[in-house]
């Protein structure tokens, strides 16, 4: 199964990190329990396969699963560039960690078949949400472009893209802008201000 995160970081055991910096969903919005899957087929013949997923991954929240895992459980898939998104942010708890280092959040990921916590994010030019993801959740090619005020879009494969040029808003569902960057000895956290989060698939 694939783990949606930065492959360079995965070789050292590091996964995506999420920070719920300033999200309306913590007060009055949606916080979903999602089974993250890949989908194939169409209509009534859809095959869903659970996948591993990193915290910080942008997903498209879908229909209720109608499983016995709870009334609120929904399917989610990795968001395309034009989708309205939620962001995976499950509390990092690593029960099988062998060391204190392995118990840190950079070693956590959501295992296939387990529910992931997914936060709704609200986009607004003047009153948007702010959330943080670790730098390894950006594509390798765009990490050098991560800077204050850089624009953020999705690559459609579970990663974010940073760019200096403002994107054409109608071509994307999610558009953000780098609010600030926080660094410590273990990771770099990129805080993203949400300018837009809509379904732009039509």
C-alpha cells in the first residue's frame, strides 16, 4: 500500500505532520471520521481499497460508509487539484514505538483500514482558516519555493505545491498562501492561510 507523503522523508522514517493552527471546525465546523481509500469503477460497481495516509494530506470527503464503525464514518479519497478538501489530522499515537524518538509525531501515519480524523477548512480572502503541515508534505520540486506569501495548490497525488505566482482561482478547488514558517530541531512546519476551498470540478 502507498503512504502519501514525501518519499525522501519516508526513507528516514518521517511522515507528514499536521497542526490545527486556527480552524473554525474546532468550534462549529465539521470534523469527520474518514476511511481513506482509492476508488475504481463507477456507479454501483465501485471498488474501494483502504490506504495508508499521512497527517496533513488533503482529501476529498465523500459518502457515508454505512459500516458499523460509527454513524459519522465517511469515505475519503486523495483530493485532486480541483476538489474541495478536508485535511487529515489524527492525533499522533504510536502504540508500537520502540524508542522515544519513534514515538514522536513524525513517525506517525494513519494505517490502511483505520479511521482518520479529517478537519474541514474554510477559505476566505479576509477571514480564512490557517493550518500547518510539515515541509515534507510539499513536492520535492516546490520545497525551495516555500516562503512567506507563496501560493499553495495541490498536485492531486497527496502533496502540496508552493509557487510565487498567483494561480488562476477558477482552475483550482483549494488555494492557500504561506502565512508563516516554524522550524525546530526535528521538522519545518509550514502554516497555510486558506484563500479558497470550493468544488471547482464543473
